C-alpha cells in the first residue's frame, strides 16, 4: 500500500560536552531504529587541534561543521532514512543552521547542573574535549525557544530512561527487536 510510509524524522540530541549526548543518542537510535551519527566525527582536524589544546571554537570554526551536519541529515532524508545526531547546538543560530538541512529537525536538550557534568567529565576520557572547555560552553548555551520543536530532559536521569522519555515525548515509535 503506498502512502503508509512516514516521512523521515531527524532528532538532534544537544547540550554541553559531558551531558550524555552520545550515550542517549545511541540508545535512542537502538530503541527507535533511527540512524545514529556523532557530530564530533565531522569536526575538521583544525577544530580538533584547537579543542585538544583547550581553545574553544568560535563561530567561524563552527559554521562549516554545522553545515556538514545539516548536509548529512539532508542526504539521509533524501534516502528516506530517519536520524539521530549528537551536536552541542549551543546557540539558536547553530540550531538554525541545522534546521536549514532536512525539514522538521527536532531537539532533545539534555540539561542539568554544571557540577554534575563536571563530575562526569572528570571520570571520562575524551580524545580532545577537555573539562576546561565546559565553562565556555555553559556560558554560550541558549535554551530551546518556545518556537523550537523539542524537549528538555534532566540529564541526571539514567541514560535508558532519557532515551525512552525522548522517544515518548517526540512520538517516536519503538522498533520491534523480538526474534521472529
């Protein structure tokens, strides 16, 4: 039957470094069948070197990266593939670039106390995002506006609960993983 196929969905799990974006996005992808991508893998070598040395990215360094992310989602959209992407998406202007990709990009903002994030960052090993950059990210974070489609979730909840809440609140159906 034609016409029964739902249009692709594109979800961006956002927030400052250390908030749990990758873990929650992977789980959300597993739960719903959305194709996962990690935005960190789209950074240029120059951006990685900058962050590794503890220098925050400025907007000029972020624009090409954000356009690449929007382009990746657009390409998947044209293939009929739904996606879940991690991206800090700290400013509305950054989210505007992501929304220039496929139609109807939705956001899951993992939000919570900076102290909790700092504690997490102290116990994790990230190849180039030092905990010293957390304050610069928190300083520029702009929460989702009332006209931006998405949900804000408390990052202190367990990752599997966050993924399930995101799926529920965005109306993303779970995929059937039972053996046939």
